């Protein structure tokens, strides 16, 4: 095989022959084009060819530039010896061309000081001022490192003359004599070859007092300066700790060493860093663990343990075996287990159990007692309790809610100065209509923070919820005294007067109610609130002056948006005052209402939520005269997914299961199987005691699986609770909370059931009663084998119901004998589920 060098020589000879045939003018043009394009090897060949036949003024300058360009390229690649050879060829083939400062710099780097000084003297003799100044910079940098051999220079040469104070300043800085270093720097002239070095040293001296000035001085060092690398290292050393660590790995070894020295790193730390970054990249966790264990004493046992725990946490939920060794104490292992349960997205019970183990470990270290309130360990336990309670307490009546409440209360016993927990707990108890614990925690919070506006507002809301309107008005005034423009307090004060007015109406004291309405009118800062006052005034006037009252009521309804929303507001107010909503709407000539558009329907939903949140009253009487319009609106094409969700939730809180079911059914026609709408539909049926079918149960199970897989935790928990309530054999049969209900063993290979299950089924089917009727329907739908498998699973869970008591001669059933064709025994009808 032909070697590359032979191919290159052959091409070179071929190029030479071709060049010989080319005219000199064309060859000059080609050489200059190659030089401009950075093809220095081709340019060298072309100019050397011209040197054979043309005078030096044609080729010598171009050849020198081509040699210089090629030498710089090789030097950039780290090929210093090869680059020096090209510089020497430049000097040999281009006689009379002054040596380049880069050539002298490379000679200095390779320790050939005398050759560099000879080239410098040649520059001085020829009077090349720009090259002389650049060369002096390189000589100055070398002189600071080692002054041997420089005595051949004249005594008045700037390299020697200014080098003495520069070296003295450097020695003073290294000896921490900053005053002496500054004095020596003053002796260096502005146009000295040591100018950039002086700027760097001044920046280092000022870095402790004025970092911005230091950085400004360093920026004045040009990129082509021999001291530029030193300036870059100084800038690196001045970076913040986190940025310095990341930038250090990208610097060269000399820059790294200088920057570490400027930062004051001890030798052991420098060695450790180089060991970490020995392959030029961030070490993996395995190597970090090894280094932490090896340098445990040098780094500090506590610090090393914290870093080991942090590394282990980064690998959750699946910890490598090496992280579970004896280097981590029990407390850390319990902590990692709890974090791992969260990372693995286990069920809530398991997560809270693992956190409880961590808390128990801390208590064990304190003699199985809680640590003193306010101590570090007490704060750790309080943090765990707040973490288990979650950012938002569960709104469902479930064990999770009780667990979260207890956790948050315990956190306040251990950390009584954490104000947000008071606020969260008080608001939660108020929203779940448990005012006694809300008042208890309010008293404790206000004892610690008596003038806190947020807690005062929580006290105001609690007073309103408890019907103590005078106290609420006093609290609102107290808040407004602190903050006269507090809109929330103004709104609460308005609501307090309105609620007190209703209370007086129900007592038959319309005169006192009118007085409260006057007070409310003072705080009514918008048309909706003014309209609310007008509604009450119109209703109070209705028995005495119907015409004026009707005008007032119709005007107020228009101010509340007119349409369905205005009528609903009037009906709700009438219901609150123990009036008949339908009769009031008729007297006001507001029936029938117009069909609502999307905005009108959503306004109705908001109104229902506000009414039930503030008054805890169901609204069937208020909705009754408007029900038909609501039912038609369920099929509006204007409604989107979120709109249906909002309306269904509002109807749930308002106690309207039939309308809720209507809207959910309409939504399922557009989004079949959507879990939230399946929940609303089935829950609405169940609330009306409608017999649920096997198809309903199957839809619930499918919706639960879908919600759980999509990460919709709230909907999946609500579906699971509903499944628990509707399950024929209770929660034990459906599975643990937070886990999917097991599929019924339907369609599996036949396994003979136990005799007692078969006897139980036979006894139930032979006896009259609803359970027997339902099981017969299941048997018709699924078959005897699958029914027995279900019962076998129920027996295994300990949930098989007892046999009904049998009388010796049961009395005959009264009434007409119902036919199996009358629809009640539809195989899809299963009250059992």
C-alpha cells in the first residue's frame, strides 16, 4: 500500500510541474488566493516556485506570511516543535524579514531564551516599533518567571528597567504585603511592557473591597496580550462559588492551578477536585460514594453523611445496595424510605406509614417522647406532619381527611409559631362546617398573632359562618382600621349586615332588618351588591306595595345579569326569607325564564356555589320553577368540558342530583367514559335512590382505573369511595384504599367452589327477600359459575353476609304476584351493587 507521505510528495511534485507551466502573474494570483483562504501549505509551495524565477519583492513577503500562518496553526494544535521548525524555515527562506513576536514567544516557551533575545535585538536594530512592543510583552512575562539570561539586554531596556519593580510587587503580593505590592506597582509606567501585569495585580489587590472595580481592570487586558491567560484565571477566581466550580472544569491545567491558589484552596482540596474530575467530566454517583467514604475524616463525618444521603435521594425510588450500608444511620434510612415511597407514587396510606416510621425514629432518640417544642427535631417532625397533610386538606369525609387534620394539629403543637398552618386548619374546619375546632385554633392563633390581618379575617369568616353577625361586624371594623381599603373586609362586613337583616326578617322584625340593609348599602361597592340589597327591600315591600315591589325586584334582577341568573338570585333570596320562590317569580312576572347562554349558565353555577357555601342550605325550592330551563340548557352546544365540570360540581353542592345527572349524561354523550362525568352520573342516580345496574358498576370501575392511570388523584379517590359504598361486600372485598379494586373473577377456568359457599347460595336463593331476588338476577346475567367465584372471593375477604333468619312457617307475601315480564327483573337491575 502506498504511504500517505509518498502520495503527498507525488502530489507536491505534480503541483510543482504544473506551476512551472503557469505564467508568473497567474501563479502570484493563485498564491495570494491560497494565502487568503488559509491554505498555507499550498501558498508556501506557490511562493517557493516564484522564488526560483522572480525577484524577492514578488514573493518574499507572501512566503513569510504563509510560513507564519502554517506555524500558528501547528502551535494551536500543540505541535510546538513542528511550529518552531516552520518559524526557522521562515527565517532561512525569507532573509531580511524581521522575526515575528509569535516566533520569539514560542522560543521563550521552549526555554530558548538566548535565541529569543537575539531576535528581539534584531527587531530593535531594524526599528519595527509595533513588533518590538509586542515582543517586549512576551519577554516581560518570561522575565517574571525566570530572569536568568536577560543580563545581555541594555540596563535601560524596559524589560529590565520595569521588571525589577514588577518582580518586587509580585513577591510582596505572594507574601501578603499588599501595601508594599501597591507601592511597587506605582513605579511601573503606563506604557511599560508590564502594564497588563500591573492591571491584573491591582485587580487582585482590590478584589476583596471592590469586586466591580477589579473586574473592570481585568477587562482592560487585551485578548492578544501575553498576560491574557493570567487575567482569565483571575476572573475565574472571582466568580461566585457555584459558578466557579462549574467553570473551573472547562479551564486549562495552568489556569486551574492559579485560580485554585487565588481562591485559597489547600493542597488536599485541589487533589480531591482533580481526582473527582480526572476524566474531564462530572463523576457518577458510584465514584462520589467511593470518594466520600475514602475521605470521610478529612471532609467531616456529618458533611459526608449529608452528601451520601443527598446522593441516595437522587436515586429514589430504586436505591443501589451501596447506599444502604452502615455509613447511613437509621434516621437517614427511614427518611430515604419515606421519600422513596413518594417517588414510587405509592398509595397515601403507605406513604404516611413510612413517614410515621421516620417520626418514630426521631422520638426513639428522645426517649420515645416528642422533642421540646421549637427544637430542631420538633421542627423536623412538624415539617413531616405538614408534608403528610398536603398543601390542601382532602375535602371528602374520609380517613385521609382525619389523618391530615391530625397531622396538621400535631405540627402546631411542635411548631406553634408557624402561622400558615393555623390559617390552613381554621379555613378547613370552617369550610367543612365544624366551627368548634375552628374557634379553638383561632383563639390559639390570635393569642400569638393578635393583629395579624389574615387571622382576623379568618375569625371574621368563622363568625359569619356561626351566625354571630355583630361579632363579625366588629372584626371587619377592626381589620378596616388597620387597612382602610381592604376589599375582602368590606365584602365580609357587607355580608354580615345582609345576613343579620335576614335573621331579623325571620324573627318578624322588619324594622331592624331595614336598619341592617341601610348599613349594608353603605358597604355595597358594586352593582351586584346593590342589587342584592334591592332584592331584599323589594321582598320586604311585596306584601304592602306589590307594584313598587315588583318594579324594584325586576330592576334588581336586571342588575344581576337578567336572564336565568337574575331569576335564580331572586328565588334563592325568597327561599332564605321563607317565601315561596315560584309565587314570588310569578308576582314579579319573571316566569317563564329565557333560555340561558353559556355565560348565563356559568353565572348560575357560581351563584349556587356561593349560596350553598355561605348558607349551607339546599336549593330545591329555588330551582324548582326554573328546572325545565336548566334541563334544556344541559344539551347546549356552547358548553365545553370545563363548563360541564363546573355546573356538575355546583349542582352537587346545591343538592340537585337529578339535574346533576342530566348534565353528566349530556357530557358523557360528548366524552364517553370520562371519569368525572361517570362519577357525577352514578352518584346522582344513587342520591335519588335509583336502582343501579351492573353496567353502572362496570362504568365506575373502568372510570376509576382510567382516573388512576392518568394521575387524577382527586377523581380516583372519589370514585373509590363511591365504589366502596356501592360494593355488595364492602371495602374489604374492593381492596385497600388507594389501590385499584380487584377485577371480579369472571370468565376464569372453573374451580369448584367450597361447599359452604354453594350451600349459602342455595339457602339464599331458596328464601324470599330482596337479596335472593338480586342474586337470582346476577345469576341470570353472569351464570352460576361466575356468581360462585364472586361469592368465594367475598368469603376470602370475610365479607360474606350472614344467612337471613328463617321462620318455621313464613307468612304469605301480600299483594299481587308480580310477573317477571313487568320490567322490575331486568337482568341489568342490581340493587346489590
